[in-house]
């Protein structure tokens, strides 16, 4: 998994979005905007990238994306429930038709027995309501966890667009 893979995936995401006349919004926590950076590194991305939300704190997730305080209290910031609400919020607070959300524990600290370092939750959504979510556990240091997360996020967008 190298930087070229991220560029290749971002290029494919852009081509599919453009072909479908759709725009993408990102909602990111542990990746700190890396997914948005990857897609905006592609020339012509203004045709298919609408906006990105970097919501690192719980307050930002609530204020910018409308994640429910109850969801955060019951499930935590690193949960598929929160990721789903982040993706839904990105769609609700943008003009995009497609959204991806990423929230996790990149480390080196912050993990727990239930959610160890390397736990990352993803969600993908379409404006018309199709949503999916999954949790992955990655090995490696902080940079590696974040890098792997960007790849999974972009691959998930491709999978969603492929139906």
C-alpha cells in the first residue's frame, strides 16, 4: 500500500463521480482531511468534490454534522453508529450526492480493550438513502493506520458507486 494506490483510487473515484454527475463530501476525524486532500490532488476535482468536514472533536461532530449527543454517549466517537451519522450529516449539510465518513483511533494512545489502537469505523452514503458501514482494525503506527484508512474510505466510495 503506497501513495500511488491512494492517487489511483482517488482518480477512479473522480472518474466515476464525474460519469454519474455526482459530487462527493467527506466527513473525517482520525484521517484529519487526508481523504479530501487525496481527491483534491486530482486535477479537475472541482467537477466532483463538493466539500470536506474535519470533525476531530465530539463537539465538531455534533455542531457541523448533526451527530446526536446520545449516539456519542451510547456508542462513542469510534463506532459505526457515529460514522453513519457523520456520513448522513455530510450529505445533509452539503450539495453532495455521495459521502464518506471516517472515525477511529490512529494511536499511539487512546485505545481500550474494546476499541484498540487501529480501530477505524467507516460509513458511506448516498443522498437517496443507501448507507453502509464497517469497522476495520489496522496494524502499524499512526501514519500507517491513517494511510490504510484513506485507502479503505476511497475503495468504499468506488464500491458504493458500482452499486
